[in-house]
């Protein structure tokens, strides 16, 4: 299964570097929040379960760069990165993981069910394929109102009935939906090759849906594919499908040590860590070591600040929960 990458540019424009530093900052922020959630979980501060986005940050960052104020996103249980990429406050997200009143949902949703309509997040869904149905439904309204719906999901979801029903439905009605399959090669603990027949990209193609497979570790490659898909939707061309080849550097969830990985596989993928890929491209385009190091320090300091603030937030009361629903 081949992937495509963004073509390197011979010379960088100032705007390219500035935009790239913005991508770099966002990727680092998502990584920092996820690693903080893991650390807090190990200390007993985060209850329930967590599914981290470590390694996949370039996908959400690249897709979100193509979206506008009228667009909507439906996420998965591995959705912290999707939320941050569209503008959900990282401090409020951390507070939500801690079950605190300052959380996105007042400390009541936990990790897998975050919703933030103010920032266009339709919800995070613990049910496999739930994001697909939600985004397809949103596409009905957005076709009239303007805007595009994005559904994120993993490769394992391609074996669920949701995706086939929704691809058929959205194509027949030419709904403005972009389906983003984050193919990290594993459905929970099962390698894709052991559970999925044929090639994933052939499935949306069978419905006549434009499909592209991209390097999900390269934020520019993802952004380029997303821009085409979003433009197609805005122009009335209906749904599109993006398969982003990526990799999670951690287990499926808190209880998964990842012992099922092939020997050396994780090390090979870490060579293409989105942080490394983005930093190297910026240096190639003319950014200095001081430029990228400064961003790294600023993000690290910000993560410490928002973590302290989230931990200082009080636990919610029943009346506080009611207030959140009224808003």
C-alpha cells in the first residue's frame, strides 16, 4: 500500500516557515497534552481509561488547517488531538480528563465523550464508527447551511457496517463530508493484515467517492489532501475519503503494553515521528535551530502552566453540571 508525500520546495518563503512553525507548535502541544494525561493517569489523577494520540498528531493538524468556521468535526475515543487541532482549549481539555469543573464539559464527560460545540466539535464517540454516522448526519444540514463535516476513524472501523451505509448515503445525496481514516495498522491489538481483506482505499472507490492515501506523518501531505477534499465538498462535489498512513507510539489504551508489535516496527516508525519530520522540513526551508528550540521551550512551559491550572480547578457540583447544560 503506497503513500504520497508533499513535494519538498527548493526555497522557502517566509510564510511557509511561519506557517510551518505554527504546525510545529500544534503538534508539540498535542504531544505535550497527551504525555501529561498519561503521566497524570499513572499518578491516579485521571480515572477511567484513556486512548492517546501520540504519533498521529500530523493528521489532525493537517486536516484542521483546511477547515473554516462553518465546518464541523466528529471524533473518536482517541480524540484529544482532534479537539486541540480545531481550537478546543488544551487547559479545559486537561481539566476534563481530571474530572474538574473547569473542563470542556464541566468534568463530566471523561476522555472518550468530549463535546465542544463552540469549537465545532460534534463529539467524541466511544462506539466504533459513531463519528462516521454523526458527520454524515451533520452533512445533511451543512449542505443547506454551508460548511463541511469531517469524520475521523481508524482502520478497524472499515470492517463495520456504518462506513458502507454512510458512504453510500452521502454519495447519493452528494453530502459535504470528508471521511478521514487514520490507518495506524492496528485495530486495537489486531494487525490490519489479519482482519481486513483487500485494500482499504478500494472500498470508498466502489461507491464513486474520490479517495487519496497520504503519508500521515507529514503534516503538509495531509493538509494538501484535506484542502482538495474540502474544496470538492464546498464546490458541491460531495464526499471524499482520505486514508492517512500513521502509527500510534503507545498501546491502544492504558492496559495495552503493545507487546504484539513486530520486532523493530515501533523504532522504524519513530524515525518518522511527526515532530522530527516537521522540524527537519522547517530546517530545510531555512528555519534555524533557535527558531524550533524556542517553540519547543514555549510549548513545554505552557504545558506546565495549564497542567497546574487544571489541577487547581475544583471538582464539579450537581448545580455546576446543570449550569453547563444551560449554556
